[in-house]
C-alpha cells in the first residue's frame, strides 16, 4: 500500500494499481476538503452576517 | 415526541408504532448478532463451510448485495454524468440502499474471514495481482464515496439543517456531487468487475474460468454490466416495497419508468453478452480443458441445466423484454414481475459463480460437493436485511429522501 | 551472469509411481507427524480433516470382476503455472502464499494469512486446508511437536510445503560443513522419505543428476489436470491407461495423453 | 463553561475524531493482529538440540530398523533408518510411534482393581501382591493353573516368561497364534526339519499369492512393500487370488476372484494340470530323487481335482486355471504364497500345504526367487531353570490347551482352544493368568466366548502399556515401558528372511512403568527358592547383555543380525526329500478345507474380514493419525461400513451408506453399507481392527470388532483356528 511496506515493488502493476487508488482517493479527499473549508468559511460569514 | 426531527410537510406514523416496528426488526437483528458473535468467538466451525466450500453463502451474499447495491453508482452515473435529471427523485434512495448494501457486504466479509483482526493485511500487504485486493480497495473507497453522497441528505434532517456549517457543507457537496459520482462510478466499475474477476480468473476451476482481455476475464465486464442492469431494478423494487409499507406514492411513475427502461436495455444487452459468453465458454474454453457443458449440469442432485435456463431465459431474457417494451412497463403486474425476476436473475448468477464453482468436481475422481448453510450462516446473512430495514426506517422517518413525497402526498 | 548461472535455479518436484503405491497411508502420517498437523476425535468428516498429503482411491468404474482401483497420493502440486502464476498464489490478496522462483516451492505464511480462503477456491486439487477450529493436542501429546514447523492457529489456511524446513535444515548442515551445495538425498520430504514402497521420488526437476529428472520423462508419466495450465510439479507414473486418463479431464471421444 | 447536552455532544465528537487521528487505533490494530499470531492457547514446541537415535520398532512382528528424531529429551519423529539393510524401513504404524509414546491411553503407573475401580499402586507393591498370590497357589499344589498368554514366542522376554512358568511349575505358556505357526508346521511336516520359510519375493519373476496380503500388512510390511516395488521395477508378475479386490489385488498384474475357502482346491487343481502336462519335468530333471510320496499325491489330485471339478468349486474358469498353472511353471523362479491377509490367523493346514505343493512342483526351495527354508534364530542359550519337586511334578501336567497331544499332536500352543476349555469346566482351570505383549480379549474370534472365559479366570495380571480391552479385565496391571523406552531383542520370522534386532531405549521412561522382563525377574526373586535361583540376572538388561554377548558387535553396528545359518537345515532329517505325503500327514485326514460356519439357507451371505495397513488390528492399536487416514467409506462418525457388491446390495434393497443389520451365527451388529465393485457378489467384507472398547476417545467406540461376529473353527488337521469368515445375513434398517 505504501512504498515503505517491505513488499512494495516499483513495477508496472504496483504503479498502475496504487496510482489509480491514490488518484481516486485524492479526488475524493480534495473534494471533501474543499467542501468543508468552503462550508466553514461560509458558515462563519453567515454567523457574522447574522450578528450584524 | 420526535416531531422536531421529522422533515417538514410529510406525515409519519406515531412514535409508538414506529418503535414496535423497530423492535421487531431488532429481534431479527439480534439473532444475527448472536450468530455473528458465535462465529467470531468460536470460529468458523460454526458454519457448514468446509475445505471444498471455502466460499459459500456469505460470499454469495456479498456478491449479491453489491450487485444489488449497484443501483447507487449507476443511477448516480445516469444523473450526474449522463444528465438524466429526473433521476434526482430516486437518487437519494438509491444511495441509501447502496450504503446499506455496501456496509452489509463489509460486515459479512468481516465475519467470513478466519482472522478478522488481521483483515487489514489486505490493505497493508496488498497483492495487486489479486482480484480480491482490487475488490477490497475499490469497495472500501466506494463506500467512502457513498457515505459522502449520503451525508448531504443526512444534513437535511430538520434538526441538523439548523446548523449553518452542516447546511453549507450539504449545499457545497451537492454542488460538486458530479465529481464524487464520477469517482464512485469509476471505483464501482472496477470493484463490480473485480468481483466478476474473482471467479473468472480461477483457471483451476473450469466452471468459473473465462478468457478475456488483458488481465480481465469476461466475467469482469459481465458483472459490472449486470450490476448496472439489475442494481436499479433492486432500487425500484425497494422503492415499491417502501411505498407498499408506507401506503404512499413516493416517486412518480415517469421517474421509475425511465430508470426501468434504461435497466431493461442494460439487461437486454447484458443477457446477449451473457449468452455469447456462455456459448464461447461451452464451445471453446471448456473443450480445451476436457470438459463439456453438460458435465457441469449433471450427475448431482441440484445443479441441472434448469439453473442456466432460469438465469438466462426466465430471469434474463423475459424481464429484459418486459422492461424494454413500454407496454410491459405500463402493465403493473408484468412490470413488477420483471423487476423481481431481474433481481433474482442477478442473484442466481452470483450464486452459480460462487457456489456451483465450488460444487463442481474438477479432478475426475472427485464427485460433486453439496452444501447447505448452518443456521449461523443463515442468521448472519439475514442480519443485513434486518439492519437494512432499520436503516431505511430511520432514514425514511427523519430524512427527506423522496423529493416528490410532499407533492404526491399533500397534508390537508 | 556467468556467476549467476552457476547457481542454477532449482525446481523441486516429485514423481510418484502409482504402480508401487500401495495406499498404506504412511506418507500421510509421516506428513502429519513432521508438520504438526492437528487431529480430532472424529476425522471421518473428510472435508474438515487436514491432510496435506491425502491418498485418493481411484476406481475404474467397471463392474466385478473387471473392477480396478488405484491409490493416488496428492500433496500440494506446487504449481508453476505460467512462470510462477500458480492458481492460488496469484489470488491471495495479502501475499500470504508465494511462489519461490529459486526453489519452485509454493509457501504459506500462517501469520500473514487472514483466512479469506480465496486460495482454496482457486485450487482445483483441494490441496489447501482451513483451520476451522483451534488445534488441540491432548495433554502430553504436545511433546512430539516439531519445533521446525509452527503449529497453526484457527482461521488460517495451510498446505503442504514440500517440507521446506527440511530444505533449510539441509542447507544449514551443508553450510556448517563448509559446502555450498546439498546432495539429492539430503533434502527429501517427509512423505518421500517415509514411503515404504519407495513410490515417491523427490528432487530437483532441473537437475539432470536427480532421479526425478529421468523419471518424469517416462512416457507413462502424467500430471493432474495438466490441461488447466496449472503446470504442477508433481508427476505420476502408471502403467495402467485408465489411471493415466483419470489424471485429467477428456471429452468422451478424445484420446488421453500418450 | 457550562456543559450542556450540546457541547457535550461536540466534545464527544471531537474526542472521537481526535482519537481516530491519533496513533492509538493503528497501534491497537497492530497489537491485536500480533496477538492473533501468538495466541496463548496455541502450543509452541519447545526447541532444543536435535539428535537422531537408531532403534528397532516392535509395534508389529516386522521389527524394522528405524531412526528416532529427538529434540532435547522429546521424541518428535520416527523415520526409516537410512541403510541398505533389508529390515530398515517404516510403515504407518511405526511412523505413529511418537503419538503412541505420548498417548493419553498409556497406563501411567501400576494399577490394582479394587471393587471395580483402578487404584494406583507402586511397582514394589504390585510385585509383592503377585508373588503373594502365586506363593499361595503353589502351596495348594496348583502351580499348573498359572497360565501365560504371550504375544510372541521368540526373544528373551517371552523366554523369561516361559522360564518363569517352568520354574514355577506350569506347562501353560501359550502364545498368540499366527500364520507363522502354520508356516512352521507346513515345512516341518514336508521338509523333514523344523524350519521356517523365507519367500524371496523380490527376486521371483512370478508370484502367485493365495490371498496373502502382501501389501495389506503381511509379514514385515515395509520389507514386503520394498520387495513388491522391486518386483515392479523388474516388471515381474504378481497374481492375487482372493474374493476381494484388496490393495494387494489392486497392485497385482492379475486379480483372480475366488470363492473364499477354496484356495486349497485351486492349488490342487493347478497341481493336477502341472502333473497332467508333466510340466514339472522341465523344472526338476531328477524329480523322483528329491521327493517322496509323489505317486500317491499324483493319484489323489488326478482323482479328486479334475479341472472341471476345481473350476466349479472355486468359481474360476478352467482356462484361467490352466493358464495360471502353465505360467507358473513357465516362469524362471516362481513362488506361491499362502496365509490369508496379514496373517493374524493361522488358517487351514491342508490349504497351506496344498499351495506349498506348487512350490515343490516348481522345485524352488532354497533357490533365488523361491522359498528359502531357514532355521529359526537360536541364540538364547541359558542354562535350564532350576526345578524343585513341586515344579517338576506340575510341569509335566497336561497342557490346558491340549497342544502336542492326541489329535493336537502337531501344535505347540493352541490359544484358540482356551476359552472353550475354561468355559466347559465348572471352575476355571486357570487360577492365575499373565497376559503379556498381547490383547487376546480383543484379537480372538468369538468375543462373547472369550469374555465369558476371561471373566471366569480368578486373577489376571496384565503387562500392557495401554488400557486395552484385556488390561481392562485385569486385576493388576504392571505396565510395560513403550518400546522407545526399553531394551529388547526383536526376532523377525514372518515369511521374509529372519533377523534379530535390538530395540534400544530412546528416551527415559516417561511414566512409572516397568520393563516386563524386569517385572518377571522381580516376581521370580520375590517368590524365592528355586524360582529365584532360575533367574540369576540382576535385571533384564544384564540378562539381555549376557544373551547377546556373542552378537554384540554386529548389533551395535547395524542393529540387526540376520540368521541364515539354517539354510542347510532343511531335508536334514528322514528321507532328505520333499515329502508330498508321509506317515505324519497321513494321520491328518487329507485335504479337508475349512468351510464357513453357519447354515447357508439362513445365512445366504458370507462375511470375510479384510486387513488394512491403516488399521492396526493386533496388540498395538491405531494412533489418532492412523485413524485419521481411514476413509469415510470405512468409518463415518462411529459407524462401520461393510463392503458389498452393488448387485448383492440391490437384492437386499440397500443403497450406498444405508444402514443395515448384519447377523451371523455369532452375533449382530448395525452397520452401514458401502457399495464396492471389487468384491464378489454374495460376499461382504468388514475391516479388522476397529470397535475398540479400550484405549482413548480417538479410538474407542469407532466401528465394530469383527471378532464379535466371527467364531472360531478348529482346523481338524492342526487344531489352530482356521476360520476365514462366517455366513451372514443383512437386513435393511
């Protein structure tokens, strides 16, 4: 799973498989982070708005 | 009492009645939990599996629920990628069913493995050449995606919706849902396929083995395809069942009709591919290994040619024909028959790919291996059903799953 | 490379003479004793009975008095498949089973295996066994356990290892004596060594000096389920046509391999 | 800050999230998997220095040279000894010896039965009690009512027991009979000297076996297997004649199914063909000069054993008989084997003699690939025991089993007659019984009869290492060391070249047991007087050392000493020729072959026993590993299967696995049915060695002891048990 696992080999199948995996995880992670940060900012904005 | 949690503008049964219903389901759930604990603490000798049946009821259940949960990715794919916007009226439910199916599958796998505490080795010491590794990775990643798809709906609960952060989060996630859906579809394509690959790559098991392209046997594509075809049918089936139980119309006919029509075409094309696959397997793959088709459908008390007919004709061609024709879809009885047959069909397919593969002898001096599950296996397989029903009950009660419910069931 | 080629890779395998095998079961007990295979009070449920080496009884299907039987010992075939692509090795999700390209031995790491049993589904020889329960040795009997093989815990798959630990012991001994090579008879599996009929011959299939090299070339030699492409390293020899035919699947009108 | 429900929840959520991102869950995950890899309840074999010790296995009469692998002071493995010696080998039973050594059914200390319960006693106490009783018996002038059943007659331990009986004053030393007894008889009757055969199977080119279980436990199994493999390597022929496709028949080049009990008829039929075609002339130019009684024999076979008659009786086609006889005589070095199955019952003398006539006609005595006639190893040269008057008087009392006298003049021991003798007298003629190296209550046919007799015997002392069936009936048990814990000379004389091997202790005794040799010496010493005088040795080890002094060097080096001195011994007495018929054999009414017991009408089927390497049926019982190898068509749960031809099964409306009630004139048993094309219609077979009531939970209660269903048939010629089966009937349950 990680290059520091002792079974890791830098061959094509590892790169393709793990590449695909981390690519997908990356998209999902980035998307989620984006949503959370945006929501956090918006909610604090709204909060402030609410006060004013 | 719990009215604050119930979405606005819809009617729900009394809390008392709801509690009784949940209690009844919990009883079934507990039965399964007891069996599950027995398996964990006493070991898999609690099952009727044996050295000829390393894979049995649970693996079938896994494959089946994942195929049936395929409605989530395919409906998502249709809505977000293809742009069939009407499907927004059913996508929530498809996602919920998906979440249930996928969590159930993971639970069953956790019971099924001999050393559950080591099951994370599949990730840590991953063998990238194994179809099961691919399944494990894609399946768990996709479950994350499904949960992400489910979260906005959860946040729409009246109580949670009051929190600005969650409301915004829900809104934002809705906005980029296409990205998630696309990733989900990508992952689903692979794990559905890999599940097919699980059986198809077994070159020591002529019943399951299929040739293919590159590293993927034909079953890889057939599984994805059939999940895409039959998953939505299961979504429709559960929707209709929910309507029956709640005694309300929840989704408009045109939405269901659209989904069913697409399913019909998917099923139709799938079954053609399946027939071609079966023919190629029988005519070319098997004889090379010294087998003929009938070897796998004779000399045993259960697996006859009937099962092939049931899978391909009765649960394949017939429902496909009904679902493709608009007349068939209009006729309520025919329509439901087709939906049920399609669901059964994919279950039979997963059954034979797992159980018949184990049953059929390969060495000439061995006979057929027959198996029936122990009560522990049955109970743990029913456990997800109870769990699913409870999940749906709560979700239906407290979340605005069906956008058309208010319109279809106005409160006076 | 010239240096490397001196250490030619080994391919350990067996030739089992079914004309000699009497079905006595000594190989099974030798194996169980060598490899700490557990036993229970009731072992008559054969699908829940761990026998790395199992002797099958084949019947020719004819009626009395034309009936004939033949015994066929079945260890793990240590399939080579296509360049190490054994049916079980490629499917194990956690690399708990591996094909050693230096010896041709398919290993099983019990502490790595988490019991998914995919390898059992993959193996057409039913050579893999699952520990459905915790092994129990009655009080006192744990004394005969062999320290060179770790007893398995429940929930993992096990199988014949070609007594790989005996190879290690032989190598260690040779090393201690300052040799870099071991002789044919220094590494023999427990079953091959025990067989009272000398029906099992074990050695390096790549080594011209080893008996297996010569024996496997006999025209009456066959392997089990060769047509599936498993490329097993266990060869069988029988002078009886029906036995050779029973080694693989053939269509009705197809002739068996010569 | 006030903690309300709201921030309590947030706190909880925060804490959970915090934990999830901390190393804790990962650490726990890792630790839990490491725990599963080292479960405290999974045993870890203690390591230690590995060593290899050679010894001789005595679990059966084969006496193989084996090597024991030890780790520290533990025995972990039994292996065949790597040596060119013919007696180096191992079988499934020998491989089980580590399991048998540490078996839970070992008797861990001397036991005494008090009110039907076992009480632990010390060795001293046991010896004292036995001596006390024996003293009393002697005082009452009943010394001859002491009997001893010994598993073997050869070697120092049986010799010590026999010596004890002599010194004590009893003629009733009885050994467990086997095919070896009949071998000895056949050759001493026809070859003029006491000699035993060694069939040179490996070098023969045509082996005809009349039901001999060459690969089913006969003789020394490991050596027999090796010989068979050489036969296969040399592409020589093996013909197996028996009603069931046994493992031997399956390996044979030809299997000739025969109606059981008619093997002798077939042999004489073949003899008729050989004589009629004068085939023997080719072999023996000077036939008349080396045989006696040939004309008489010729007249007999010509009269009663015409091809047609023989074919009708045996069920074998005439042309097959002719071909077999011709092939036998055409061969360079043919040999005919006799003795059924593994050879645990002696069988009919005439049948064995009939088969051996074929060897005589082929003239293969003392020739490569034929039958060597050898004398028994004779190395125990002790001085005669000292007899006092009491002993001298009683030693000449009549033997209880009647052996050596009257119509039993040929036999030396007749254990099979004992139950009847005991049961037929009002009080038991045996007051005191030693049982050593044997389990007669289990191994003798007609269990009910045997049980009655054993129950009648007032006092039984067992020397068994295991809680077997006979030991369970004893009053005192003085458990012997297991063979891996003791010294003993092992004499092998079972159809292959005789040898003497030396069993050496590999480990110190793990329980409070005593060597039977030491036990009997101690008892003798406790009795005092001439009995003690007759045992001048301090202990068994010195006795053995003294006895083997001359052969010490050979045995130390190779563990074995092969005795071939007897080759020239045959034909030494009398005519110096092979005697087809002589005065002695005329006394035994010729050529009556023993039929099965039971009325054919009431019992239309015939039950025969079959022996299997995977089921030990003698004194040593199965190890758990061995039982594990037994097929589920032999034992399923606790049910035993009988084999039956599908045709016969159909007549009884029986299908595979169906339950049936098997009834014989001797008993009833519930069995299950296994359809087998390899058995003659009308015959059913059952494995021997199952149905133990003694031992441990790995063996007790599995199947049925066939001896409960089969009776004894006294061979009219020899007095030995010659039963090979019994008539039976099946009923569906």
